[in-house]
């Protein structure tokens, strides 16, 4: 495929040729020779046209009005070969002549150029349109050489020499013109007939066997099945056959009805029927109608006594135009209405015989039939291609029209696989663009489909920003699982999610990650996770037009947070003590006695079992405040019990031990007040209540005071008596 710059160079070649004509006109005028510039040709109106190559001229015939509209008399005599080609530079008709190949503008009917590589002229012509313009293949009159031209520059590209003279050359295979069939190449080495096919990509030639001692006189391509149908007649003109060729080498041959010799071949627009102008043993002519699926004759239409035939042509409306050839009827073309009417003769050739015809209908409109008003995100492919139907003034679909798909702004919409996209309409007159891809800028855009000389079709399109993905709002860890809560995001109204996928990433051990879970709504829980590992998560909205994934979540440790609980009882000096706290969590928590706190003398703490045990010592009497913490990867918890040790002695009925305080949190540690904290508190806080109260005696207060006074007087007397004794001594 040619680049855009190469295509511009080709277009420049056309402009240089037209400028050359302009400068020649100026030079002639300067030399004093009167030379008026040619008048610009007016466009033919959209309509139903038939091009006819006669023995004296080329003419354009209005087949709807049954009147000629233009007659072109050129320097050379037409030989009956006609072909039409539409490329990005224009709509062309090529006609073989005794001196070369004439190039016409199909929209005006005017001849533009003539080119040749042979003084003997040409008898058949094929055309292959491309982004570079149209490549023209001309079979020289002698049949042994095919010349290849680039029409836009009239340049002879190459010449292909055959093994021997060929009797016929087909048009190029639709839609891309990759093969051209050559019939009945007489091999000069062994005088056996072969057929051949030119591969237009490299202009190589493949030969294959043709029916023994039969001459091919016509070939057409099926519009949809990709194979060629060849009509042939044996050398004694008593029998004939239909050959089928499938590139690159497959060939088969089927005899036609006994006694019938086909002279040409045409195929209808849907490819279901072949129409073969033919002669029988008595000289009567007919149209043999053959079913392409069985290659058997299904009907025959009588034509009279026409003895020769030129190249026929089918019209989109089902009419078949058959030229009688050089020795047939003069000034006439036989029109066969394949929808049931009898064949009629149309007087279009003047005093000349018609050698070949070409249906050259000019479309009136390109109708958008699919792909308009779509919406798509930036840089994404639209759901459907652009589809058009090309119609004539009567609204009849036209096959074989080259539609040019383009975007006014190539950065807004581009077509997959091509910068300038040329697509032929099929048998039903429709053409489908390559996939359309939105550009990177949101907004209203369009695509245009056009055909030379017809009103184009515009496809409005809208490009939208990419959707906003889901947003993760909360995570909840569990035993080997995490629940993910999220908001759904915004699909811009064109592609609602069909579901959501949550994906886990293990930050601690990446090999343990990759777990997924699906759901229709939030939240979604992912299971199968490794407890104790750290994870992040993403949420993907699954939509028909693509998947949209959230940013990764915050990190979270998987499992159940640690908890610890328990209310140690009071102990007694000399009496064995044992208490275990209840610890839970996933993974299993680690338990410690926090630094800065200590147990009563004689007691110890077993972290593995969260147990306090031992025998309280004599100096451990009173309250002891402790802080114990349980921790795992998910969270931590603390308990702050007060352990009271009573002195040994008679059994008493002590107050209950205060309830221990327990706090569980992933991030925060909670402790009880330190001993002695708080205004007016006893030395051990609320634990002073653990000492037994004084026992009541029942003595009145007055007696208690009197007794105290007696004791005081007695003490004084003893003191005086002792002093007198020491003094005396």
C-alpha cells in the first residue's frame, strides 16, 4: 500500500500533465498561432448511461431516455475493449483502439489522454485502482504482449510477454483487482492451448491447462465467489464449454448444451446466473442462461440471426446489453431484460457496428445506511463501521462503485489499515468502511463517504473521555479474606458495567497474590488470602467496551485482630496462685508483659500460655498493677488488671478484686492510671479498700476517754518513783 506522500506525488503527476497543456497553449499563442484553450467540459448529470465502442467512434448513450448524449471521435478506431475504474483522483473509462488506449473522464464523457506501447493497438483492457491511481493492462492486438501503464502519468511501467498469443483478457478480479485471466494462450512450443493468470501484485504469470482444442472467447469474474467463468468454443465450432478458474491454479471445465457454441459471457449482479451469447448449428443465435451453482443451462432466449458478438455488459437494474459485433447488426445493441421482457434492439450506433459496451451509470447519491451517530471513548474502536448504499437517480443500488471513506480531520477519526480508504460497492450497492478508531480528543467529529459525481454521505460521531474507574472506599480484613467496598465510577452513559472483578496483590510474598473475586455490586470479598500477609486490592469494572481499573487500595494485613481478656482473682501469701488470660486472633497473637510493670513477688508470667502463676511472697501483700499486650499482624489488644495479694492468716471475707480493663485496637494502646495517680487517691489508688476494717468493741466513747486518763496518771507516778530511787542511790 502506498503512503500518503506517495499518493500526493501521483496526484502531482496528474496536475503536471494538465499544467503542461496550459504552457503549450501559452507558447503557441506567443508564436502568433491562434489556439483557443479547450472549453471545460460540463459534467454529465447523474443518470443511467451506456458507453459504446463502435467501429468508428466512442459514444455515451442515455439508456433511460434511449438517446445519445455525447459522441467522441478520436484519432484511432475503437476495437471493442472497455473498462471503468474509479480511484481517488477520478472516475475513468478506458477504451482500446487501433493506436492505443483512450482515457475518458466518466463524469464528463470527454477524452483526456491516449497512451500506447504498441503501434498495433490493443483489443482488451483491464484496470486495477489503488491509492496510487489506476494501473491499466492492455492486451496488444497480436495477443502475445500485455502492456502495463500508470494511467495518471501515461507511463508504460512494464510489458509482459506471454508464451504465445492469447485470444481474450478478462477484467481484474473484484474488489481489489489481484488477478487477470488470459484465455487460450497458444503455446508456441507444443501448439497446445493453455490459459494464464496475471498476478497484479508483481505482474507474474501462472499458466494452467485449458480445454483441449478449444478457444476461450470471454471471461468474467463472479462478484462474490472469487472465481472466473470462461466461455470457450472448440476449433470446429460445433461444441463449447464453461470453464471455472479459482486462483492461483485451480481450473475445471463443464460442457454446455450439445450443438451450442458460446461466443461471449456475462454475469448478473448477484452472481447467480451466467448469460452466454451463442450460436447453434443452423446459425441461429440465443442467450444461454446458466446457473452458476450447477453450471447447467436453465433457459435460452432466442435472438435471431446475429452471427458475432462483442463484449456484453450488465446494468444494476437487471438489463443486459449485448453488442452484435463487427459483422452483426449495425447501429444497434440488443437489450435483454432479465426480469422477463423479450429482447429488443436499441439503435445507438449510427451507421457503425457496436463492438463493446460498458454500463457507466453515474450515481446520484451515497446514502448512509449504518454506523452514524455512534459514541466511543478516546483512542477506542467504534462499535460499527460506516456503511453506505450508492444509488442511481431512480434509487436503484449500484454495484462496482468505488467509495472514498475519509475524515475531515485525520486526527479525530482514522480508519484501521488505511489512511485513504477506497472500497467497492458489492452486488447490492453497499460498501462498508474499515473499522473506525476514535482520536485522542473528545468532541463531535464526522466521517464522510463519497463517490465521484454523487452527493456524499456524512456520519456524525461523538468521542467521549474515558470512563472514571471504581474507587475503593473501605477494606475489612477477615480470616484469609478481605471485604472490599467501592463506588462504581462513571461509564459516560454508553457502556454500563456487566460486573466487577476485585484482584488481590500480596505485598509481603508476591507469589501468594493474584486472587480474584467477581460480583455485581459492592462490597466484594476476596478469599484464599494468606493470614498475616499485607495486601493491596484493585477493582475492575467489566464493560462491553473495555475494562476500567481502580487505583490500588491502601495496604491491609489479612486476618482477625488480636484480643485478650481475663479478670485475675486475689491471692494470699504462701498460697499457690494460677490464672490464664483468654487470647484470640488470626494469626496467633504474641503476648507480653509490658516493660515497666511487675508482678507481685513470687509470681511469674508465661507468655506462651498467657498465664500468671507461682506462690506470693510475704512482702507481696497489697495491690500490683500490670499491663499485658497481645499482638498479631492485624492488630493489638491490652488488658490492665490489678492483682491483690492478701497477708497469710485466718480466713477473711475480702472485697472482690477490681475488674481488669481490656482494650483492643489495631493501632492504639490503652492503659490504666499509674499507682498513686489522681487527686486524693490512696497510696495504691482504689486498692486501699483491700485491707480489713477495724473490729467494733461496743465500748462507749466516754468510758474509752476515762480509761485513757487513768492510764496516763499511773504512768506519771511510776516515772517520779524511779527518779527518786536513782537520786537516792
